[in-house]
C-alpha cells in the first residue's frame, strides 16, 4: 500500500485494528458470519448486523464469525431493539471489540455502559451538532451516511454531509475518527473523503455480490443487472401517513406498496378505518420483505435494499478481490495525480525559464 493512502487512513485503520480503514456496512440477513469474517480476513473491518436477532442468536453469530477470523470485527445494534441491554451483555461476554449503535440517537448511559466494558463505540451522526453531542456522551468514532445508501436513509446526500461535518470535526475534534458512507463504490471516491478529513469509509452494497455473501443467487442477479437509477427511495403518498424512507431496487412490491397506501388512505377517508389502523396497515406491508428477497430469493415481492452504488457492482468477486480493487483504484488515483502534478511543475519551470 502506498505511503499516501496509508497516511490518509492511518487513524481509521488504527482505530479499527485493521489493515485498511474500510468498514463493511451492516446489512440485515447479508452481514453474517461468512461475509463479515471475509471482510476482516481481507484487511477490512467486518460488522455483523444484529437486526432483530435475540441475544442467543447474536451470540451464535459472533462465535461463528470469531471461528472464521482472528482479526477484529464489530457488531451493529439497533437501539430500538427491545432486548438492547441483553444484546450489549452478549457482546461484552463474547469480547466484541467495537459496537456500532444505529437506528437513532443512543442514550449516554448506553454508551457509558459499553465503554466501561472496554468496547469502542461508533455512532451515526446526521449533523455536526448531533455528532458533537454524541462525542460528548462518549462516542469514540462517528459514521456519516448520506441518502445514497441502501436501506433506511436520511434526507441529505453524502457529499453535503461530508462538507457540513468533516471540516468542523477536523478543526474541533481531530482525534475522533469519522467514517463516510453512502453511495461509495470506488477507491477514488474514498480518497476524496479521506482528503476532506475522513478517517475511512463504510461500504455495504459493494459487498452484496461477494462470493462470501450468502444472499440468494436471484438477489445477487438483481444487483448485477441494476443501475444507480434503479435504487430508489420508498414513496410516501400522504404526509398524514408518514413512510420511513428506504432505498431499494424498484420491483413489483414497490408498485403494490403505492397502491396499498392509496387504498388504505381512501378507506380511512371513507371512515372504514381509524387512523391508527390505517398507519399500521401501511407499516406492516414490508414485514418480512427483506428476508423474502435475501434468503428466499423472491425478488418481486421482497425488499431489494440497495444503495445507488449498485451500478458499480458488475460481477461476483471474492471480498479480497473487491477490497484489492478499491485499494488499487485509490492508489492509482493518487499516483496519477502526483504524476500530473510533477508534469505541470516541469511545464511551469520551462515557461518561467
């Protein structure tokens, strides 16, 4: 690895304990022992997606991952999980090195409990003020994720979040590693964020079609055929009935969800449903949909959560090949720029001479 790239993500790599400051995004049903250990074994930092797992299943997954890699990996916990406390205990008991808290803003008592066990805490920051608040509460590192990401998304793009947050963090809290996520599929993009002050990057969609990924072959084929424009946010018909935005590949279920919203809202307006029942009917549409797609391969009636970088997923590769490709692209970009800079300097010297 070039000294330039090594210097750019040195802080992130040291924080993660990995060769490269490339985190695997936690994807429910996809980021399990095989893929996570594969990422860590290839020099990245794999992250298990706990999702709705009960503590016993999470423990089984942690142990399965640890059996496949001697390198560090993390666990992503959803703070709204009804058994969050027990899940944290499971991570502590199994000596997990890093916990990523997702799905909202964690309480300071939760962060303190994890840190007191000697585990590093990573939190998602949707803005600089919130990131500052999370660091004050004890967060060891932050992830800023833009709307180009797959799955549940916010309203702001990765590039704008990076401009809002990275300069402030670099100036005010340079010791805190910040990882950028959302729509990243090439090494050149990683370099751009590293040079803005990021300590590393997080990628999810890029790893879905890895050989080590257990995603159903039909799910992978859908990714390989897709372009960036196919990964769209879920549509909300009426602001009175909010829909949590989720980015996924458009399919039959996407269309049926729109039709269901219209019919449900019509029934509510006609007095056939009360508001709570109507909202629940809309929310329950996607129940189990991700598993149907990822595990069962039902790509028309399931949820094909994918980031806009899906267009850069063009073939099945090993995780090692994917990471090596990203690193090569980053290094090649730095080399080309250095060469171009040296050439421009010679031209300037000739003109000046």
